[in-house]
């Protein structure tokens, strides 16, 4: 045997892009040079599939003798996955107990393999089809509504029009949609670091200098950038971005939800002279392909995106910003169950670059890491330009109850009237979409439930439907009780934002109102329209869910009313108090951001609760000290670690038996506690019966290995699915 030559390996280990398949060894044909991270095509059975070279010379442990190996078919012309990113992928797959290939696909989504140029897209520029069907008519109407934006691939247009691709293809065949060739690799504009730099306050200047130094040092450096809402965190991290651009590097800015970034994008453009590259699921295939290519070769200098932007193969990443780092939406609960905030920090470590977690309301995990010195803690203590934080007052609902059938106390009502009289704006915050969370029959007591989930159907009066907020199932609001048939006995129970809007309209008929939820703000364009309407003062009262608490800066908004501060405490998982605090502080932070002082009224039935006291006094220290002490005592994160196993099946018995089998084989070990199996509180979801096990482990235990070993010991039928959720945020 010849010694292995690392420069020209004879066999390589490849991760094939095929679900359920582990790494496979292939021979390297004569004349082909392969390196780790290269994209390849390999034979698999009668087919050829794409894969990535993960290890060279895996001959160290050959399961298949060299003579039996099939050869790599081709090396693809793609920038190879760099070593630090491969390490990150390895780490993520290991830590979150996920298949490697699923993590690799987050770096190399399908568009990575499209040809760079000359994509075919379709435009609505031909005559109407000779044969019109309802589907076609619907598609044409929606596409026409998009104006010139109707250029897209068949798949994109199908998505935009809400029809199948076959309908789009039919319209192509009919000549209504006309094919055009578009270039797939247009370059994003280059942000100018000196376009419009602000004059920073001394506090801001000091923090910005620290971040700029960290970017220049080009070493791993995690930061918690904590500052009250309106303190200028964005302006300050813009300086870090400018420094990275000056050095020729790239910056990734992660945001909780790309649909809400319109105001942020405008601010970025005002500061840097052009928009950054936005990476999101709404991109058309050609745009996505171009964006991916520009990220992979470094032309895209600043990329803003939600979770999915994190694993992309940036050529010259120099800094990562996680904006609103406390947001739970950074936790992905499908596919690979990972926390983008935590993986972002890990990416910084692997690539040797600063990571900035910016937030006014840091998560307990982040607070603890900062207090230990693991993260460097930077503070912006006051609002910029002398703006004062709003005055906060608790409204005891037991002493100031609202009128029958109403939800706003007289105290809040009076404040709204005063605000209207001054010509200023109010925001009413209630984190519940729709009109009413429950529809009940007064004749028989029946509650209308989703057929596929353990959940009530939520009435949406604007769309006249009942909807399940878990699976999306919808039905028209029935005229009579589906159980007993009684008519006129169905009543809506409890408020959602639409119901509050109704009360507001009834009480202040002349007020101009906007309901802001994911049902009404469905696109960046809608978000931008809302911002304009509020800024031009054509809205008096905004009624919104947590969607409205994120990032908006409305100078004339002076009153925030929290309709039900107790809502988030129901259900009571370990983060309930923390999450309520974050939401209410963020909502409060919308008040008084301009020259006029703001005030916040918090409606609660438990004004004595620690959380309410913390909110009322604007002093969270005691509240968090107690929360952190409790977590430490109970060995909860970040002091101990949690993982959940969610066992599900469409067959109730199979799910139960599967969960029992896992329970019976649970690892027994010092410092490890397995709770369950028990039916999940969401016992049925999307038609699947669900059981849960919760593992609590001391930090020093090798949790991923324990989980892997456990799962490997329990064979389960194909009808049973087990989801591993490491560091879970959802406990339903
Ligand atoms: P945060 O991100 O902490 O909520 P922002 O960066 O959004 O704060 O700042 C709040 C408001 O104050 C924004 O309108 C911002 O443009 C403005 N602002 C903050 N710092 C400065 C500055 N140094 N110069 C001019 N405007 C500033
Ligand atoms: Zn459902």
C-alpha cells in the first residue's frame, strides 16, 4: 500500500444530498483533484446525485475495500465550503443531533447549483388565454396586481398567484406568460461606509470604538450590546459594519423577521447610500441565485436576513450582528432545531470574528454569559437626544374593571381620549391575533376545536373565518353550533386585536385605526405602507400584536396601553416571565421616542406579581435576580441543559408505544433526569398524536452523545417520528 498523499487523496468521504443517507466513500479518478468542501457529483445506484467532499483519505477506516469503490463522477464548479464553515456544520449537526446533510443544505440550498447565468423567467405580457378557468383568472388577477414585478420563474409565479405550477405552465403554453432570459448574477450595490456617518454621543462613541476595534482585530469576540429602546444601538453597530466594509469584509445582520425590516432597510440606505442584500424566503429563484452567488464570492458586502442567512458560505465574513437578540424566533423549530443566536456566536468562534448581540431586553441565558464575562457587556444607558423613557403605570383591573363586554379600563380609556385630544398617537398592545380565541355554544357548551390539533379555532372577523393558529386549518364561521345545531347561540369568548379594534371604533368613532398583526402586515410593502401612514399622522390608534413592538420609531406616539399583561404568564413555561417582560418592555419602548414624553399603562389583574412590580418600577434587577436564582436552584438553563424528544404518529397507539419504548430505554446516569413520556399539551398537531420526553442534564454531561446512543438503542416503526429538540423553547 502506498502512503496516503494528502494533496492527492485516492478516496474521499462524501456526504450525499439524499435524506436518510450517511457519508459514503468514493474513489478519486485519475486526473481529478479534490479537496474537502468541494461539491461533487457521485453515482448512487443507477443515478447521479450531488454531494460534498467532507473528509480526504477516509481510508484510515475503510469499510469498503478500495477495489469495490465507485468513482466520483465530477467536481462541480462551486466555491468549496471553507474549513471554518465545515467545522460549524459539524458542530451544529453534533450539538443539535441533526443529520449532517440537512445542515449542509442550509449553506448550499438548491439555488447554489443553478447555472449562474441565463435563467428563464416569465412575464405577464401576452394576450389573455383563449380558454379562461377560475384558476387562471385568479392567477392573472394576482399577477397583474404585482405590476412589473410579475417577472419570475414558474415556481415563483405559482407561489405569488397561489395556484399550482401546472396552471402557470398552461398560461405559458397559451402565450399569456412570455419567457424571458434574465441574468442570474447581477451584483448588489456597494454600501459606502462614509455616505452619511452620524455624530455619535460620547456614550455611543465609546461603544462604537470598542466594536470597531474588535472588527479590526479580526478575532473571535462576542458582545452583548445592551441599551434601552431608542438609545442608538443600531447607529452604533452601523459603525462596526462600516469598519468591516472598509476592511473589505462582509457583514451578516440577523433579524428576527425579514418582513418587519422595511424601516431598518431605509435607515441602512440613509447611512450607507444603498440597500443591503436581503436574504429571505420571498426572493424569486433568480434573485436568490444571484444573492447566493454574491454572498459566496464576497460581492454582497452586507447581508440582512433571518435564521436562514446564518449558514450561507460568506467568502469574507468580518462581523455578525444579531439584532433584537432576545427574540424567540431565532430558535428554529422545524428541520434542524437550532438557535440562530447561539450558532451565530459559534460561527464567530470558528471564523475568528466579532459577534454582537444587540437588544434592550437580553435573554436570561445572555445575561448570565455576560455577567460571567464570556460575552463582553456594552451598555448604552439612555435614550439618544435627551428623549426620556416613558412613564409606566400599572392599572389594577380588579379596581378599575372595564364595562361589560369591553376590555379597556376607564383609566386607559381616559388616557386614549387625552392623547387623541392632543393630536398624538396611541398603541394598544395585545399579543393575540384575530377577534376571539374561542367560540363557544351557549346552548350545549361545545367549543369549536381544530379537527387536527389540540387547539381552539380562533375567530377572525375581518376574514369571516375560524382559523387554527397551529396548522392553518380554516373554516367559515358557522351559523349554527356544529354539535347541537342551535342557531344564534355561538358566542365569541375573550379578546383578540380585532375585538379591541371594534371596541376602539365603537368608543372613538372618529379615530383612525390600524390593526397590525401578521394577518394584516403580510409583506415588506405592507409594513412600509403602515410606517408611512403612521408617520404622516393618518393613523391615531394602532392596535397590534408583538409584531408592532419590533423596531418601529414613531415620534408622535406617546401612549402605549398593554391590554392584558397577564396573558403571557399563562401556560407558564420556564421563560414565561422573561418573555412577558421582553414583550411589554419592547411595546413600552414605542412610546415617547420623539420630543414628546411618553406614558405606558399596563392592565393587570396581579399588580403585586414580581413581574408587574419590575415593570411598574422600571427596575428589572430584582425580578431577574429571582428568576436567575430559581433557574440555578432547579438546574434549568443556562445552569443545566434541556432537550426534548417529541414522539409523534398519525396512529395514536403507535405514538404512545413509541414514547413508552423510549421511556423504558431512558439513559440512567448521575446528573441526568428524564421526565415523561407524557402526552404533549398539544396532544395532537396537524393530525399527529404527540408525546414528549424532557431530559434535564448537568452541563458537563455529553448530552448529544447520550441522546444519539439512546435513540440508536430503540428501533421504532417508520410510522413513528422522533424529533430531537436540544435547548427547547417550545414546550407544547
Ligand atoms: P435602538 O436601536 O437602541 O432602539 P436607534 O439606533 O434606533 O436605537 O436610535 C433611536 C433613534 O435615535 C433613531 O431614530 C436614530 O436615528 C436616532 N439616533 C440615535 N443615535 C443617533 C445619533 N448619534 N445621531 C442622530 N440620530 C441618532
Ligand atoms: Zn390545527
